[in-house]
């Protein structure tokens, strides 16, 4: 029997961003699927195991286990196959570094790169000497095919989500995640937080988003399966908060309500740090969410300009519904965070300033203003990949040239939006400001300057 070691590599991000520490759900799902099919599988998350190990370079920070530690892990495991996750192009160097280490340990190890980057650029990924195979799209079936002898570019059709086992969380150091306590929502008031994925894919195709090309069309798990996994997380790990990481949680209203009713009695807090489809919300559904334990919702508004939403982003959102929903959240005690994207060539300075003012006007508790970034797999990426260097793109850099606003000015503008908007909570809602920022700093033993950086 072949032995598989799945590795989540160290992670690189802007040094102004907060470090997160999440169970890598991609390899957790793959591990569960391989184990179901009788494969001997181990996992290693470099981030949780080396969370305090940091390297800095030109405004970026890489954190996670060092090379020697990763080499020793591979030696001890003695696997036949090493699979490494590469979520995005900006993490390619980390994935390749781990794969190079695997080959240095034993040149006969079969190496696999999976994730969004190799799914979009399979031939480029396969061209590296340290990469023997590339798993395209969702990795469960692709990895099983590789274990069974396939090589090169290996693609599989999207699976029925109800046939996939729960993520193999038991293979990870769960208590370390709880101790570090920096989940997707770093301001969580709870101590034992983990992620929950109830669906894959999205029925829409926003210009900047790569979800459709990676996960395909929307597929929701049966409500009872989600309820059973939630119960398992509470009973087995003492989880007190669930972070729902779906690309689109509220596509099927009846299913969502069934899930909310089913987890209502678990006495857990719930948030959706990845964002929710705003057009799918209404006051009644918000009430169900509150009853089920939701304390925060993320609104991916992107732009307050209807023309930008429709003609540029292709986002199915009627902007006039947003403010009443935010106000109802405030009324029933659900915090709101807004996502905005700045830097579309069609946006003017006035458009972006209006987004900033709009976020204050509608009463969002907090907001993230991010620069347009061409992530592989998005329509945006394909429009610009031959014109600019997409390898270094991230949400704080003006990668896409703007016709009237210089790069430095655009970056400074967006940075000021983040700083000024989130600081404004201090006088807009002083009690909320103290509980969110100072409360988080005390709970997580962090410096207040660190915790008040951009969201």
C-alpha cells in the first residue's frame, strides 16, 4: 500500500496583515477521502506547527515551519507520495520549496501540487523538476487517481458533496488551533473556533472571483449532513464557534433554514467570515440566523455604484437592499462587516470615496477596502495575465494599472480608507470599539497596535 503525506506549506502575506491559523480544509477533505478508500495517509500543517516562526522580506511576512523541520517530518513519515497545497500564485514559492525538500529527502518520492494555482496553470506547474503530478480542481478524486498510478496533469469531475467524508480533523493538532485562536474571523469572542463548509461552488460569476473555475457550479450538502458534522464538532472537540466558509451559503433558502433550525440547540456561536450572498437575505432569514447563534455577517458589497456592480463586476446585487439589511442586523444584534474592492479601471476617485462614505452611512461595524487583484482563475486574471506580472498580486498592491490614478496614490487611498473607517468605530459605537479591539487584545494576549491593523 502506498503511503501519502499531505503538507500545507508556510504562508506568505503582507506584513501588515493579521496572521490566521486555520485547519487547511482542502487537505483535510482529501485525507478523509483517501482514508475512506483504504489509503495510508498522514498530514502536516506547517502553519500551525510553526506559527511563531516568521521571516520578513520587502514588506511581506512568511510564517510556518522552517526547512529543516519540514525535512525531518518527511524523513520520519517516509511516504511514497507527497502532496502539497498551493492555494494561489502568491504561495507558489512556498509550495515549490516544500516539494524540493521532499525530492531532496528521497528522489523517488512522487510529488503532487494541488490547489487553485496549479488548477489554472497546470502545464507551468508541471514544468518544475520537483513536481511529478498536478491535481486539477477539487483534489479528492484526483489524488486517489494519482495514488492508483496516474501521473502528469490529473483532472476529475466534481464529486457529489454528500459522498465525501467529513474532513479528517483527527489527523491535525486541533488543540493547537484552539490555543493560537486566530481563525478567519480574528475578532471572535470565543476560544474554540473552527471552520465548516456546507457547500461548494457558486451559481454566479463575479469578474474578480476564481471560485467557479475551481469548484464549478454550486452544490450544497444535505442539511442533515451539515447538522451531523456540527454536532460532531461540538461533541468531539468542544467547539464553541463555527466559521462558515462557503462561497455562497444562502443559495437554497429552504436548506439554509433547515440547517439553522438543526444547529439552533447546539449552543454555538456562528459567523461567516468569507461573506454571504446579500441578495439571498431578508429579515426573516436574518432572524433564523440570529436564533441559530449568528453574531456576525460579512457583506461582500464590493461597490456602492450600481453601474460598477452590473457592468464591471457582474454581481447580482441590488444596492438599495443593503442598507435595510444592515440596519436590521444592528436591531437584532448581528455585527456587520463589509467588503469593498477599489481600483477597477472604470472607477473614479469619486466612486471609491463614495464607497467609503457609503460604508459609514449604512452603519457597518467594520469594513475591508481591498485593491483589485487578478487571482488565477478569475475572468479578471485572463484579461490581464499577458499584460502585467500577476505572480506578486495581492489586495494591498495596485497590480492593475488605473488610467487616471497613480499606483502609489491608489494604495495610499485604500490604506487610509481601512485605517480611518475602522478607527471611526471609536466614536460611532465606543462600547463596540472597546469590546472588539481591546477585548480581543486581552483575550488573545496581543498588542493593541497589532489587533487594530487592517481587518
